């Protein structure tokens, strides 16, 4: 064989080997997405991001943050919302959010207010308004063991152009027997209703450090009229946590996932957890009344959920803590028949924690980051750590993988690649002062947020408490052809 032929043969063989390596399945998946950082609150000295949202047209990014100086119990804490141009990365408008305090007389001098909690941002489908949720809780310190005794939460409906407040809705959580926080908020396709998921406050889970048994004591889903602020209906679920909620494209149905403690990988460290009572953990509700229309057992700890076209619902497992597997997939369900239509996976990786779907149901985005257990000399025990943080894009109709993001953690969390004395140094000082209420083990995986523009042209990835939100342009890298 001539030298030229040998060279060509080696080159072809190299391409074949590369195509079969982990993370490079036989598709058009490439690390061609280039992250662009939105310069909002990139360091603890400038503020800590709490939540972000991508407008449906992909042109605007809303970033909610807590600004220093802030002292828990000495609020109101400065909560600020910024709107950024996603193309030029320019700040368009910013304003402080008026955060109501607990009602007078609700606390004693020995109580301490823990805030902010349950902070989320969501755009309406038409981009004309957005919803911000925020909350706080009272820590009773007049007993031998401090405990959370009451919580408060509000929804703020704001005009998207100038962030003027259109309406504020008090969720009236204090009278409830459970101490709730807002864990998901979704605006209906028509913008006339807001679905709110409420689950027990678990500060460990809020910091990405797993979950304790109290996180699964009860939950509640409510639907509010966005024009009047009236609660149209609410449904409670015992011994379960709501994973997430999703509206049907026509707004006639609401889908949600329920999670039980004994089905999860909690960090309860031997604490007693109640026996699970959730049979069908995927529920389809009538959006007008909250009545359950269908229940489906997904066979896994389903968390994220998307309601697609043609009566299809997409679910994926959620990791409360480290999970040792490599075969978890997105499951696509027919909500009329309850049948599993198909699965969508990623070779050698779990698909978990986060899902996003384009409005026409053609593009699916999901988290495929890896985790591992490793011994920490600082904690003197095995702790869960992020190996990498990545997401992938599929043609949702065929399950074809066509794009994988680069590893994102070095861009947003450089301390993961360096030795630091304080594993929680990236947290704002007020949260470091929570002491025993924060798990002090280093390296615990936290959960990014993942959002997709309505046409699938852009992806927003952001983290709570750290890092700048990242914009990745899918259109520039190429999308699958519509079928």
C-alpha cells in the first residue's frame, strides 16, 4: 500500500474511532455552541443571581438578583430585576422589586426572617409581561431547637418593557399547616392564568445539597387569574413533592409530576422518611377545575416536564443527590392513552433534572451533566461532585441528537478547578451565616436552569447564587430541518 493510501486509511479510521467515543454518538452532535456570558452579577461583590428567564422570542433575558449589602432578618433585602438584550448583551432596564415583609405581629423578637426563598422569573408567551415570585420564612429561636414556623410568598406581575408592577398577589402561606415555598411558576399560553407549585421549604435542596425527608411532607398546586389575582382553584397532595408543572399548548390541561421520599436519593442521613403514597406520579389535570383526568406511573423519579403538541408530555428523572447510572432517558407519554410512546437518550450519560421544549414541539433541550462520589479531605467523607455540566439538543420528533454543549462549569464556577478553604465561598455572606441550616459538605452538585426560545433558536443556562447567565445560539450552529 502506498504512503498516500496508508495516510488516507489512518485518517478514515481515526474519524470512525472519534465518532464512536462517549458523547459523540452517530449523529450530527457537535460542541459547536459558543456560550456568551451576560455581565450580570458575576461576582459576590456585585450581587448574587437568584433566577433568570428567556423571553419566548429569545431577544430578552430577565435576571433576578439579591444585591449586597444584605443581612438576613434586617430587610427588606434589595431584590433587583434586570432586563438584558440577548444579542448585544446590553442592559435595557433595571428596577428594585418591592418585597413585602411578614405581616405585623406574625413574629416575635426571637424570630429570624430567612430570605429570599422561592425566587423564580417567567415570561408570558407574548413577552408583554413577566412574573416574579419571592418569599421568606420565619425561624423560631425560642425553642431548644430552632425551626421554621411560617412562610410568606408573593407573585409580582410586571410589564416587560419598563418593569412597572401591574399586580402583586399574596399567596397567603402563613395560615397553612406546612411551611411552603414556591417551587415552580408557569404562565398559561394565553397569559390569563398562572400555575404555582408549592412544596415544603428545604434549605439544603435550595442550595443544591440534596433533600431531607421534610421536603416530601406535602405539596399544593394552585391556579391564579393573572388579571384579578383571584385563586381559581388549588389541590393538595400528601407525602409528595411537586417536581414541576406544564401547561398544554391550548391551556386546557395542566400536567405535573409528584415525587416521594423513598423513591429518591435523599441526603437525609438515616432520618425516617414516610412510606411513599404516590402511585401515579404523572398527573394530567383539567385546567379549569384541577380535577385529575389521567394518572400515569413513569417508573422513575420524574421531575422536569414539558407539554408538547399532539397530546404528548415529556418527562425526565430528577437527581436530588448523586445517582450512579448511565441509562436514564426522557420519556414521551401520550396523555390520552397513558401509553409510553418512545424514549430519548444520550449514549453513556443520564438525561436528567432539566427539560425545555420549543413551542412547535420540534426541539428538545435537556441536561446531561455527570456526577460522581469522591472523598473530600475537608469534609472527611465521600461527597457528591459535578464531573461536568452539559446539555444536549435533540429533534424531539425523531429523537435524533444533533447538538451538545461544551462543558459549562469552568465558565461559571472556577473554584471547582482550584483548591479553596471555604467550599461555600461563592455564597453571599448572609447565606453563609445560616450555619447548621446549610449543608457544609463541599462540592455538592447544584442545578442550573435551562430555557429554550419558542423557536428553539437560543438556549439560556443559569445558576442560582453564582455565575453569569449564559446565552447559546442554536441557529448559528444549525438546527434540524422541520419535518
